[in-house]
C-alpha cells in the first residue's frame, strides 16, 4: 500500500540546501522576537523566494518577469539596489526599528 508523502519533508526537498538554511535562519530570528529580528526573518525568506523566482525567469528567459517582478522585489527586499530606486525597503525599515529598539546607536547618525 503506497504511503502519502509528508508535505513537511517533501516540500523542502525541492529547495537547494542554502535556501533551506535561509528558512531555518529566518525561523531562528522569529523566535528571538524583536521587531527588527522579525523583519530580518521576513527579509531572509523574501530573498530566498527572489532567488527561486529569478532562477525560473532565467530558465524560461522571461525578461518581463525579471524586469517587472524580480527587480521590484529586489528593491523592496533591500541590499544594494539604491541605484535602481530610492524607495523605502526592508533594510531601511530594519535600521529604523533597531534605532527605536536602542540597538546599535553608533550606526545611526543624527537624522
């Protein structure tokens, strides 16, 4: 009699190990509880999703998806995409939250 696959183990089987680690790291950040940590966790998951989506777009040579979906997600996720847009992003939000939480005050010049 065939067994039904366990979705908790098979869902991650399709993910490369580095993406699985990103998900695990995000889960660890969520357990730490601070607002900036939760945004960091969400950002790790979004970056992992962007990597998957970019791979699909490259594989299918879908330039529209790369230009109008993936590039926009990269700007929102943060990183070094200031050249593309000055829009608010997760990196800036984390910095504001860390400042409000009293973390790393030396990283925040007077604004």
